[in-house]
């Protein structure tokens, strides 16, 4: 039986890619990429892992996509059609799930798909389901082939670029806009090429046949435990007909999406949240620790741990809900005056927006909304955090509840770094929530409970009505309200809280609230930790509104006894 040459070409590249993902060369090369500052798209929580584990997980995901997916190969006329469409930036290319030829797979081209940089060309594409924590979309990688005569050490192609691409109605701006920020120009045509290729494979203007590669390649793939070892060959006689079909399909899909969701899509470029690609440590960069005295070196370590952790929360939320912080800020501006200024945005409204904008299930939106609201409040004034003095005492269950705290907080949301002896610090975000019809605020705290490896959905949320009573009585009033609300919503298993339970919860809240209560005391002036190092001019307290790209840490002294 005659073997189609494209079947052999695709099968050989698939086998080489699996060797790359599983072998020492792939691990070494990806490690060098990370050492050189190149980033790969990965779940936010992976950034807390050491580099070898990050590389292992990146390559393991790559292996699953290639070993478990389908393999496609496009003939040269289809490649020519794809190039015409991809390079015409007037053609809008929104992506929906049904355009993917399979949930995961590999697409090889008879001729190079597009030019990259320095003579490199795009050779093939791999894709698969979103990684953990990302919203609906596809994780894709395009692979580059070096100029002739400069082939790789053991692999003819290497990963050039990877990203999470959301499905419509969220459309990456590179696919629909002609003018984009210069930083994204390099990837615009390659990304359009990938999506145009998927359009082509699903087009009625092409013919698809299933072909097996030569037995030697088939046995090699079998030994690598690759599934579905045949190759789907996609061919067409004329490029012009394929290009017309792609444009007609994309035009019709754009019109349908516009009718369903409105004229504008949420673009993926630039990033809709002011979340930098990585957490900046500024004057507290680890490389500069040697110049600090031991006490400040200790503060620097706490700064980096908190900054990295809260950055992971921001990133994780953006991965799950692309552009959510920018959209909430716009919504907040439109609705100015509907709730008190001390609340960034009511968490119930945030949950409603997650359901409206992202089709989040009700329970998921309720859980996520309160955590997104906390992080949004922390971002809204500029990333500010408090670190209390070592001798700062915790609040007691018999202390007065912080009535009026909403009017004394220096920012809508504040990060709190809580010491816990020799154990890891607790990282908390405090903000004041608003319940419609209530004249008083509700203090909300989201905490990692000293566990630094989780994401935003792993945060514990604690709340306290800011009533004029003791901490224990305020806890009781808060719990009674939520018990009543649970019963109204049909829950039957609502536990009853006794006095001891309320006192224990009040003690926990007193521990978490200590630096915030001290910072809001009239005789206390927190100190800018960065300015305290002498490496930069100190900022003055209270912090001015502004969007800071890096966290600002404030050292909170112990209030003097009154």
C-alpha cells in the first residue's frame, strides 16, 4: 500500500515531539529558556514551585496533548490559503470550541506555515484543553523550525510560543484588531495563522482522508503509547477556494457573535488587569539582601513571600475570568454612588457579574465572587500591605468590635501579613463589604491560613458585622444573620453556634485584625518599609490612591496604651 508522504511527515514529527517532552534534551532546553527569562503559560499556583518541577509539569502537559490527541496534516495549497487569511488583518477570526478539529492534537503543514524571527519558520501546532484554573478555551503551542543548516541538537523543531486562547465571546485582540500594542506584534500573524488553520481544517472546501504512516513509524508511536496513530490528511486543489471559505465562515461567525453578545468582544490584549507578568520585589530583591541588616533582611523575605503569593492570586483570577478586574472597574465607574465609597464593590454584585459575563454556575460564582471582590479591593488603591510589630498583641473576644472601621480604613482593601511563630506567615486581605439596605459595613477577611500553595478558590473567608458591641457579640450577630439566610435558601443542616464557638471565632478575628486595627489607630503612623531601607524616598501615610505595579509594605508599630 502506498503511504501518503504527509502521513509519514506528521507521524515522524509526532514521535520526535514525544521524545522531546520525555527526554533529557527537552528538560534541559526548557530549563534554559526559563533561566533566560522566557515565560510559559502555566497555572498561577505552579509559579510557587521550583523550576525543575515547573519544567516537569509543562512537559508532562505537552506530552498528554500530543500522545492523546489526533494528528492532522495540511497540504501546500491549504497552507497558502491560511497565509492569505492570516496576513489580512481586516479579517476577524473569532474562535469557538467547535472550530477545533479535536479536543487535543497536532497539526503539521506540508510547507512552513509562517515566518517567525531570524529565519525560523512555524512548522506545526499542538493544542489541548485548558490547564488547571484557566477559563474556557484552548492551550496552544506553535513550534519553530530553524533556518536550513541550523537544525536542533536532537529535535528538528522547538516550542516557540504558547498561550491560553479563550473561546468567544472573549476574543483575543490579535485575532480581530488591526492596531495592537507593539509588544504583541510578533505573535499576531502566527496566532492568526493557527486559528486560520483550524478554520481551514473544518471548512467544506477541503477534503479529509485518514492515512496510516509506514509501519516503522507506526511501531515507534505504539512503543511511545501514542493513541490514534493514523493521520488525517487535509487537502484541497486550489488555495483561493479555501481562503474564500475561511473568510465566509469567519464573517458569519463574527455576525452571529455580535448579534448574541453585542458589537464588542472582550479582547485578550493587552492584559485587562494591571497584573504584571511576575511579581516585582523592587528594593527588596533577593540579590540585594546582603546590604541589609538582619532585621530588614527578615522583612525583605516576608515582603517577597507575600508579594509572590498575592500576585499568584491575581494571576489565577485572571486565568479563570479573563479581564475581570478591568470590567469590574468599568462597571464600578458606571454605577458610582449606588453604594458607599468605602466599599470597592459589593461581593454579591461581583458574583452576579461572574454569572452574567462568564456563565459561571451560581454556587461557583457565589464562592468566587467574594474572593474576587477582596482581591479587587486590594488592587484598587494600589497594592498596600501591613506588617505588624513583633510585640503587636492580638485582639481579644471581649474587645469592642471595630464599629466605624469602614470610615477609618486607609484603602478599600489592605493586605495583612500575620506572623505565626516558626510556621509560615498567614496572608490575609481585608476589605469592607456592603449589604444592600444595611447602614453598617461588614468586615471581610480572606486568608490562606498559612498555606501558600493554593489558589484563590482555596481562601478561607471570615466576616464580621461592624456593630457597636463586643467582638463576641458581633460574631454572634453575623453568624445568626447567615444562619437565617441559609435557612431561607432551603438549607436544612445549619449548625448552631454556642457562646464558646463565638468567642473562639472572635479570638481568630482578633489575631487577623491586629495590624489593621493598629494601623487605623489615631496615634499610630505606619512606616514605608522600602523607604526605611534608605534605598528610596519614603512614602507618607495614609497611602495615596494609585495603581502600583509592585506591593508597598507598611510597618505598623504597636499602639501606646491609652
